[in-house]
C-alpha cells in the first residue's frame, strides 16, 4: 500500500510524490551521511574513533595491528628468519586454540593458549615475565580470518604494555592452514 501526496507545484512542474519515494530518499541520504565518514576513517586508519576523542596512546595505536603495519610479520619473512643460520631466532608463542596447535604448529613455537580468556593471558604473562624487555617475540593464532581474530590484539597489547619492544604478530590473513600449512612452510604436529 503506497500512500501518495497530492500534486505539488515545484518550479512550475507538477510532481506526484509517494511516501515510499520520500522514505527512500531520506534513508539513502542518512546512509550516505554515515557511510562516507566511515570510509574516510577506514582509509586514514582512524576507524572506530570519533574526531573528538582523545588521541590514542602508543600501546593503543600499536594494538590496532592493521595489515601492512610494522607490528606485523608476514609468513615468508618469518620462514626466512627461521631458516637463516645467522638470524636471531624469535620466541614464537601460539596464542590460539589447543586443538589447532596439536594439528599443526610452527617448529619451536610454544603453546600458550587463547589470550582472549584470563587463563591464556595469565600463561602468556607468566611465560614472558623473566625475559629481557628487548626479546624478539612473535605471536600467532591462525584460528580465523584476520579481522575476526580474538587473541592477537589482547596479547600484543599486554606485551607492549609490559614494556616489550620487539613484539611482532604473524599476519595470517585467513587461517593457519591456508596461509602457512598449505604453502608448504615447516610445521610440526602434536605437542
């Protein structure tokens, strides 16, 4: 059922306007008003922040972990480090689900547990507590696509907050299987 407004004279032209048309125009305008600033925010790396909010701290900024940022290390770069006889080897910590770690993990990596829960976070902080703050640490999860990953940001943030200066997160765009195992990079199964 479409209600209509009687004829209106607009610049000398008779126009018949339906309520549906007006509703569509209003909704489209509101959507555009909300979408365009968000697109600008995404492009400038400011997504989720209001222009009036306080500036982020270094730890918060670092915890954004945007693809391409210096806080990330891609799989190829990590493999090169692990295979280089001269490169300093990082401490590699798996902060994902235990089942995935048992199926396949990076050789030499240690299982910590999901840092999205308190037990995993406690394990992480206990493991790194005695280490020098300049220890090269690589965190990885690999349970799900990058933008849905619940474990990397809390772990990275806590290590950064604790003063660790050489922490990288392994950038796994889709999952550990697709971005590491199926590419033929070294893996170990089980404990």
